[in-house]
C-alpha cells in the first residue's frame, strides 16, 4: 500500500481491510505499507495492525520510487498494489491471483479445472498483471455536483468495465496503479515501475506487455476508493493523466516498434486520440460560433452533402455507442463529461506533445478537504463560450426567419446542443457543498435491533462510518434518550455497537 501524505484515518480503513483478506494460506500474505513521508504516526498504525512498515529514507521518483524501494525489500512471486484510499474487498486476492495459473491449467467441458500436460503448456504464455476496476464509495464530482448519484454510475466505470476489458483482445490493457496484482518476474523484466514519467503505472504496463507477458483487465469490482472531492483536485488528476500519457508514448515509442503487433499499436494509438479529443471538443464548440458570428466556415458544403455524410455518421455513432457502452454511459453524458473537462486539458496535452513537460508530480488530494465554492476563473471558459453560443443562436434565428436560410437550421441544432452541454458544465463548476462528515454508501446487510431486551430483525439500506439506516421487518418503538444495540451480520462476520436514534420514517415500500 503506497502512501504519501494521506490522512491516517483514510489509511487505517485500507490497512485494516487488508488484514481481513481471504487466502487459502494466510501465512503467504505479507502486507507492507510503503511510506515515502516517513511519518511516525503511519509506523505506529502499522505496528498496531501487525503490518510491515517500509519507510523511504531519501524519497525520489515520487510513487514509482516509493514502490520500487519496497519491491527491493520483498520476495513474494506475486505483488498486489493498492493506493492509500483503495479499500480491498475480502475476495480481492482469491479472485485475482488464480489468473496467474492460466498458463498451466485448462477448463474441461464439465467446468472443472485441471493441470495441463507438459506438452500442452505454452512457454510463451505468461501472465504479467491483472487489473481490477477502481470503484468509489463516495459519489464522484459528476454524480454529486449534477445531483445524479442515482441516475448515472461514476464517470470512470465506463473505462474500467467497457474500454479496458475490450483491450484484452489485443493484450493492451492499461495498468492503472492500484487494485492490481503483478508477476514479480514480469515487473523485474520491465525494470519495475517506470521513473521517467508522471504516470508510472501506464508506462510500466506497456513495458510488461512489450516484455512478452499477457495482461488482463477484469470487470469485477474488488476495490473501493475515494474519488477526487474538489474540482481543482479533479482537474489536476486529469491533467497529470493526459500529460503522463503523452510522456509515456514519447518514452516508449510504441508506434515505431516493429516488435509490437499492429493491433496493439492501434489500441495504443486510441489512447493518444482520447487525449487529443479535448482539442477536438474545443473546435466542435467554436465552429458554429465562427460561422454564425464571423462567417468563418471550417467546412464548405451544401446542406444535402452535409446530411449525406454527417447524418448517417451521427445516427450510427449513437447506435454503436449505446451497444458498446452497455448501461455505463450514454452519448449525452459523454458529451457533458468532455465539455466539463476540455478547457483545462487541451492546452496542457498540446504542450506535452510539443515537448514542454510537466515535471512536478502532484498527488491527488484524498479526504483532506470538502468542496465549498468554486473559483470564478474555473467557470469563465464555459461561461464565455455559452454567451457566444447564445448570441450566435439569435443571429441564426434571424437568418432563418428573415432570409429563409435552411442551412442555418443545422447550425442552430449544433449551437443548441453545445449550449446545453455548456450550461451543464457551468452547473457542474458552480459546485455543491458536501455537508456530510462521512460518506454514505448503499448496502443491504442483515441487521438486528435490540430495544429493552426485544430483538427486531431487518436490513440496512445504507451505511457510513458515522451511522446506518435500518429497514425493520416490524415497527419498533425506539426511545430517543437512550442508546440501543445494533448488530450487523455479513458473510461470517458480525459487528455490534450502540446507537442513538436520529430519524424514523415510513418508506414507499412500507418498511419501517
């Protein structure tokens, strides 16, 4: 578990969860907290939990240096990596570790796994790493600021469930720095974590693939962490990812390496195109404004030609996107997400492509501050383009109604679409104050409530570090002036604690 400056309470949640991980032989599981801050309070926490503490006397190369220092002091054949806020589920090891046996096992028609015979084993089939999705127990900023916690999944799950798993087919899965298990030998042949980039995980994954190892991304959510809690932290995180991606491709040069299969190179190229898409978003927003206000045409075409080439693309793209993204993303939400981020990403990415590097590694803030208000400067880019779009809409309406210019109907559609996305972006940037001390997560766990010796059964509907909500099978009178006992039961574990009643209500489902 890598830690830099995270709050000890956040680190405790992760370290404590690691001590409860399932494994057939727990003596083979060694937990290390790798602290490049050399903080006494972290060492005290590790000692209290029976976890090995590895300090980094002379920190350098940021997270990569911290983890490389720890790798050198351990010897297990498999290495599982977690960020300080990434809490693993109990089955994390037992679900992911078996993937490394794939080269020597095969599945029979009856579903049983057996060992391959020596002649069936392919010496070139070696597993390098297996990446699990990074899920979050707090709503991400898109869910929270847009009041959409119950309507959309977190913004990153589309990448982990759909995009990264699709890359398995070309052995080009992206290593994401946390929630994965790696083969020590593969790490060694790749030179351990890359140190000449600000996205050490991304480059290390490519190096492992290029060393001849197979890599996998899986869909099962096995770790839960903290999404960025403030807009500046979110922007800093994405800028580092974008710049780091460009640094990696400049370091590795995969497009010019003939040893890399062409299909894998195409997937790597898709990663570049993704970060360039934020510049395309800027062009997409400015193009109709330039036409309507300044008569600057980026494309000269007739309305018939436009409908012939653009309309089929638009319809087919929408259908393909819906089929390929499952229930995790829609074209509408994808446009909103990209519109929110593009003003802060296209310039840094272009600078990085030009060789102007970002040198300083900034750790994404976790659990240190809650969003209160947004700097006006962050809203300005979207507000300016929205104002220009609205003025352009007025000009287009005048042209359509006064001069009967049918071509401008298409420009109007374009402007209305951009205006809607820009308005959502401004709404996002205005922020939303988080008044909770701890995050509440939806969870259905068997529960008992004991009041004056009478036990009532039910289930939790949600849980936080500060409390829980219980749905009881039968109504119970709970005195507000005394504490009552609550017991939770889940997969062989039991937790008991005293609670004070905060609220009672009747739900639509007639639960109490």
